[in-house]
């Protein structure tokens, strides 16, 4: 089984400077001294990253009929360095990773019952389903997990206190 690291290569990229977010899908970016509207490949707020004067990377679209000529694909953040904001990238990297793990079948956007999974996989007639998460969602999950652990600890302490009081009676 040949295994390589997942990788996304973007062609026709140019640097820019972020000016402002117009709406969920469009931003204004300075490209070679000219302000231009570009497509943002992530509908999340990204307010910590998309700040005025942030360095960005854009990809020139090959579709001449588009309203915007460029896609905003990454933002430079001093502590994190370059951050890919392309919302399609995590699933593409996951697809590559799964293919490298020897699955015979890897199907994206799989629905089973009332649930949707990012991938359906098969290997040696064994089926699996998987969902991938971005860093933002992982941070939310970590926060929720910490809150749940704290609530469980509080509940456990309360139960111990209650049991202790019952024993005293």
C-alpha cells in the first residue's frame, strides 16, 4: 500500500492585502495597488483572521464568466503563519488520507437514514462512515467537551455530598 501525505496544490496564486469583508461571500482586497472584489471560499465570520491590512493569498479563477476573478484561499496570521480558509480543503485532504489508507471505495457526501457523513468508505467488504472537522469546529468541540467534563465533575461531587449526608442520618 503506497501512502503519501495529503496535499493541496493551488495554481495561479497571487498575493493581496485584505481591505474588508463585503458579505459572507465577497471581500475587498488590494491586488497590485487596485481594490478588487474577490470570492471568499469560507462563509464563516473569520473575524480574527480577516482584519484590515492582513496579507492574503488569492487564486485566479479559470472561469471568465464569474462575477469575481479571484478566490481568497489563505490569510497570514503572525502567530499561526499562513492559514488556509478554503472550506473545501479539509474534505479534500481527508479524501486523500482515506485513499492512502487502502480503502477500496471512498464516496463523499454520504447519507444514511437521517444523517449525513462527509465520507463513506469500504475496505475488504467492511463499510465505514466519517466526518471531518475544521480547526474552528474542533475548538468549539474542545470547549463543549471541557464544559461537559466540568458539569460531570460537579454532578459527581453533588452525588458524593448527597450520599455522605444520607450516611450521616
